[in-house]
């Protein structure tokens, strides 16, 4: 009976508490969770889907909305149905549990987003540090240039002072030599005067 497909009339007999319109709505709104085929506007539902339809009915009776019901079906681990077209035999439906794979993919995507965000923050931090380093290097360069200029100006001033001191020293030496020469001349004169009596 598990692989047997029921018509809507047979399904309605199996689920007398669920109106036919509600059954059709469940099939349309949660098609990825219910194994059925639609042939010439007629639904053929696999008999194994009766329990799923009862579960969906209960969720709606509890007041849940479509998205909330879908989330509950996913949380319950109900497999998603993927329909694969078979060219030789018409259409066949296969049942694959992709919920865990989707959850793993969501986790992977979330992890990658976090890694990307971490990488972006790290890059921003490095960029800021680089800006700061460039600024500091620029400031250091300016300081060195200022020191060079100050040293050059200081050197010129020192050079001027040395030149001035040298000139004063030379003038003083000349004066000392003149004074020494005059004293020597005076001294020599005195000796001659002593000798010659002048």
C-alpha cells in the first residue's frame, strides 16, 4: 500500500475529517513535502502520505500560518521530494531527504559569511593600521626634514659665529702683535737709549 497512489476521492475517504479543498491546498502549498502526481488535473497521492497530511492538518488547526507549517515540517525532518523526469517511463518521483543537507549548507553559508565578515574586519583593521603607519612615517619624514633644515640653519649660524670669532681673534692677534711690536720697539729703544745715552 505504501507505493500505491490514491485518487482524491480515495484520499477523502481515508481522511474524512479534512475537506477536499483543504487537502488540495495542502498539496499546493507544501508540494515539496508530499509525494503526489498530477495527471490531467487529477491528483494521485501516495498512500504513505496520509500521516503527513494529518500532521499538516493538526498544525493548521493549531493556528499556524503557511510559513510556520513549512518550518515545522522541516524541523520534523520530513524529507523534501524531488521530482525527476524519466524520459522512458514518463515521470517518476523520488524521495530524498535534503533537509539535513540544506541545514548543513545553511551552516556552511553562515560560517562563510562569518569568515568573510571576520576577514573584512581584519582587512579594515590592517588598512587602518597601514594608514596610521603611513601617517607616522610622513610625520617622521617631516620631523627629519625640519631637523635637517634647523641643522643647516644652525650650521650657517654657527659658521657665521665661527667666522666672526675668527675675525675677532685675528683682529685681537693683530692688535696683540702690534702691541707686542710696540712694546718690543719701546723695549729696544730703551736698551739703545741706555747704551747710547739718548
